[in-house]
């Protein structure tokens, strides 16, 4: 959207609240859903259980599009996630609630490219263990982060844009972004060098008005228990729910 200024030049719309968003690194939140808990990564407490869960040889192919890994030693893995935690707001993904005795470490995810001044943030470094991939819990992970990022008020992010970026050749990540409601914006060519290879980066985003216009409600509706049968199979696809909500809002 654009308007014109006093010189009849096109300019962007004014923002109702231009104040900076909240950086999650200032006070990292713990986010709890029905299926997962996202807890701020704690080093060295979390390094060994994460290494044991995520760095088994059968997971090697899951590291292909991640900047580091696969890892064969705990010290190497510790160095990597220590640097990751320093440059992002990193979370461990747990399949048990904090007050339960045992917690299953099933992944790592971060909030990164954090720019509160411009009200934008990225969900990135998404590493799901095999037990988390293509599950209801995997969808809930991203919903929890987006709900925090777009939320308003105390303890919420107050962002206007959430980004998702991935290697342009990473088909599963691209499909996940689009399924979740992210819009493809284009490809940055020769954007990065990862593991000695050139990476073109696909950029996706969800804007606040898109979140409020149907993406939030669609995710909430899809995650409802009533959307799954007794075997845990979805009754309605997320994309179909979202399309119905957006069409209804536009009517």
C-alpha cells in the first residue's frame, strides 16, 4: 500500500504504532502448547541430551541444509550450538511439559534476524528430529512462535512481519512454509556459502494483516482436537481451512 506526500511523491502508509518490537533475547519466553514446549536453549545443560537425540548417524541427512553438522562428537556439537545461541534466540523443542519428570528433546528452532526497530523477525534454523517431522506437534511449534511474535501487550513481540528463509533447493522447507501460510517473495541468488557450496535463498513472509486476516484462525482451527479422528488423522487440511476463512472474511 502507498499514499502520496506533500510533494505528490508515493510513500508508504504510516504505521499506527511505530515503536520498536520486543526482542526475545532480552527475556526469552517459554512457550507451551498441547503437544510441545519451547524452552530457551540452556548451555551446557541441554547440549548432551540434544546431541544424543539429534546427532545419531541415521539423522545425518537432516543436516544437509543446516549450516553445521552432522556431528560425531559432543565438543563439536557444543561449540556449534553455543555460537547459535549467541547469535539467535534459540529454543529446544520438548514433547513433555516442564513440570513432568521426563522430557524428550526432539528439535531446535530459533528466532533470528531480529530487527525490533523495523518490527521484523525470522523463524529459522528449524531442525526437527525424525519423531517430530510431519506431526501435529511440528505445526504447533511454528504456531507458538508466530503467536508470540505477532502478539501484542506484555510479554509479546509486537512484530509486523515474520520471515522464513531456506535453501531454494530445500523442497520440504519450502512446502512447509507455504502450508503454514507464508507467502513466497522471491529468491536471493548467491546469497550465502554453506559447507563450501553456493546457496540461493528462498524468502517467505507472513505480515500482521495476513496473520489477523485468516492465518492465525486457520492454525488454531487445524490444531483443535475436533479436527482429528481417533487415529490422529486430520479431517481437514490446513490450507483448506485457511482458504475458507479468507474467503469468508472477504465476502
